[in-house]
């Protein structure tokens, strides 16, 4: 853990996300969520960072957690809207992997 406040970690995570430094965003946002698991804005940015860094299963898990547990309707709706395209992308990647030649 760090001596930084939740707000500092969140702001650093969002700034890293906006700069497309998704690994730094994941580090800060994961730390934020570890300290405060119900910080829904941090969870949303964490899910988006997982998605943008290509970690589709983790993105899906976070979006699903938000959709099922967040008391804020707008964040729940955003998470629900993100789930279908992620699931479709996971299916497509799975099909591609199954079609790849084996050596």
C-alpha cells in the first residue's frame, strides 16, 4: 500500500488512463479499489483500463461487478452496456485461437 489518499490514487489513475498509460492506471486504480472496494468510479476506470490494455476477462469481471452491485444507476447502465461488446470480442478471439494452426 501507499501513503497516498484515495483521492490522490484515483486522480493519478484517471490521469494515467487519459494519457493511455493503462498499466499505470491499473496500478493506481487497483490500489484505490483495494482500499475502498465500493469506490464505483475507480472500479469503472479500472474496468475500462483492463479493456483498453486487452485484458478482456478482467474487464468483463469488473464491469459485471459494477452492473450487479453499484447503487448508482448511471454507472450500472454504463457497465451493462460495456458487457455485451466485450463478451462478443472474447468469443471472436476464442474462435480465432481455435482456428490458429497448431504446431
